[in-house]
C-alpha cells in the first residue's frame, strides 16, 4: 500500500442507502444520492395545485383579494402575477420560471407551469417543475353593480345645445370616442337637446368637463345637492351636477354679428359664415376671405344666435366662375354667377356673388347656399345691418356655402364607418318622425366627413365590416349590372377616402358599430 502524498486528503466514499450507488460521504446529506433525493423529496409540498380566479363579466376586470379589481389581458404579465399571488406556500421557495399553458378559451380554465428551487438538505439544491390549474369564476364588481342600480351616481354632466339638429353632437361624440373620454361613465342617457353622463366619482366628472372645455366652446355651471349628513362626525354626502352648454352656432351656419363685436375682432363684415367650431367660433367673410375668431368668454359676454342653419340651404347651379383674388389656405376668392336649381327652365333669373369656393367649383357644378333676397329674418343683428348706412348695401343676394354632390342613391355603400356610443334612450322611445330626423342628421354628418378633409382629420374612421359590405354587395348585384353602373357613375364626383386614413377595429367595451 502506497502512502498518500503530503497535503492530499482522502474522500470518504459511502454507498447510497436507497440504491447502493457510491457517493461522497463528506458532501452527501442523508446518505442519499442526488437521483434518490429527487425521487424521495418533494419541494413543492404544501403549494396549491388548484385555485379559483374571479372575473367581472361586464368590465372584464380580475379580483385581487381582498377588494382590488385590476385590468389584465389574457396571458399577460399582470394576469400571471395575479395567479402566482393566489397560491399559498409559494413564498417559501424560489421561483425560477412561470408560463401559461394553452387551454380552450371557452373552458374557463387557466393552467400555469411553474419552476421552483429550494435547498432540500445542507448543500443540496433541488429544482422542480409542476402545473397549477385555475378555475375562472364570474363575480360582479361593485362598480358594475352600481351601474345596474338606479340612483347610485355621484356626479352628472348635463351636455346641452339648443339647435334643431344633432350634427354638432355627432361630431363631439366622435371626439369623445377618439380620446376615450367616456371610459369612466356608468351610464349615458339621451335627453332632449343633449346627453347626460353619469359618474360614480366627482373627480371623474370634473375630468370629463375639462375635456369638453378643451375641444368645444362651452359654458359650465356647477351645483351640488346634500344627500345625507352624519351629525356626530360632520360627514356629508353630496351629489354634483355640471351643466355644460355648447355654443348654439354650428359649422356652415350663417351668422350676423353685432356691429360692435364685428369691429372689435378685426373689423370684419358682420355677415359671415361659420366654417369651423373648435375651442372658439371661427368665422369667414366670403367677400374678402377675412377670418375672425370669437373666443368663448367674448361670446358668452354678449351671446347671439345664428341667422340661418344648414336646414335652410338652397341648391344653386354655377353658370359662370372667374377666380379673382388671393388664396388663403383651402379658400380661393372668385366671382360666380349662379341660378336656383328650381328656376332652371322656369325663368332666366341669375345672381352674381363672390365666393370662397374658387378651388373646387366649376361651371355646371351644383352648390348649396343661403338665398338672402326676399327672405325675412327675425333677428335683431340682421335688422341692425339693414338699417346701417355702412353695411346695408353690402348684403349679398346669395351666399354660397359648400359644393353639392349628387347622390341619387339613398344609402351609399362606404368602405369606412364610425363608432357610436352606447346610450340609454330613457323611458320614452323616439317617435317615427324623430327617428327619421336622427337618421337624416347622421347621414349629413357622414357627408360632411366625406367632403371636408380638415373636418375628417379630427375623426377616427374605421374600415367597414367585410360581412356587412358583402351582404350589401350581394343585394346590388341582384338588381342588375346596368343599374350598378349607373349608380357608380352617379357618385363619381364624391371625394373618396383612401384606405390609409382608416383604422382597424379591435372592438371596445360598450361601443356600438354603425356604418
């Protein structure tokens, strides 16, 4: 037997007590080899293999005990963190990896594969992988429970505009949907001359009022009502109401300004057209292309109404057109000779006027405008113009507003659509004539979106549903190819909307899709 070299220690080799494999006795724990330790020691003992997750089927939020509700997409990091927090005993081990295992969407089961590490004996670390199955159960959250119960709101925003049509509300609805400003509402109710937005908290209503102030000229009034009070702790409960009134002037309206106001905002002609409504009322003088802005505080200091709205537009035919003046943005000053479409073939009466539509009008085109000659207006501002020595002679016979595109077909097939908010119509359903008026206003709004590029840039447009388009196309083909060619030729002049301007629809909560 040879002696060991100086400085070298001998290892104590023993046999595994389970399988008899030789192991190092100085490092092995419990006289077991590593394979036998993996077979006999379960480091996942005490960890749940089954659990239950609660989700609200209305708002699709998940319950994080004890009372917090969070938004988590399927197979997201937030949902995985919620699943791991639901397991008891997982805090005693070290988590190495966790991932979802695919399950059928309708099975209401979620499976998670978890890999953990733990020290089984001194100097021996084990790693183990196991699966946990979660059962998805439905549970209504308190916010949704309040929304289905009457009189549980804490704040209401009453949006009103006293005009005979809904075009401004339709445009404002698209701005609200584009910026998701309605996401905190518990109910939206349609009332006369406007909408009511109900909120569970006061700060949510104030945030919505701030949004309305940033996109439209409004006047805001706030009131509160005492609901209950605890005399021992002086705790009071209030309901808050925010009255938001929109300026009763809409796009394409004919406006007669007070003479004093017209001089103070740039000495513009008092008889103007409203070509845009943003945070202020933007006015245009078609005779000179001069523009002016009426700020919201200035308007409400001395309010006035429009002289005529789009429902009073008359159809004219352009007989002659000659550009004469400068270009200002999309406007070009031109002199036009027009005749009423109803007078063609009856008399030879024509009207000479100046217009801002010199870039898009051509002889033979049809145009919509206000016929001022022979029209009686019950308006104090217009009467002041007629009595004024300076402005009485400058009142034109006709004021052209926009080009008219011939559409013989009632509902044109569009490759785009807009979204609509889910609204509560209240106890009284609209009458048949009111329903027809609402459909007519919506069709006019869609035509404005088609014809005005600047107006369209502020609205979110989506690609039309292929199924609905296919059904309509089948109905058209059934009528015959000749009629289809005629209908295509009728709408050739309508400005098309390119597919680059359209968005893909991924679906949103409480939003109705309409074309």
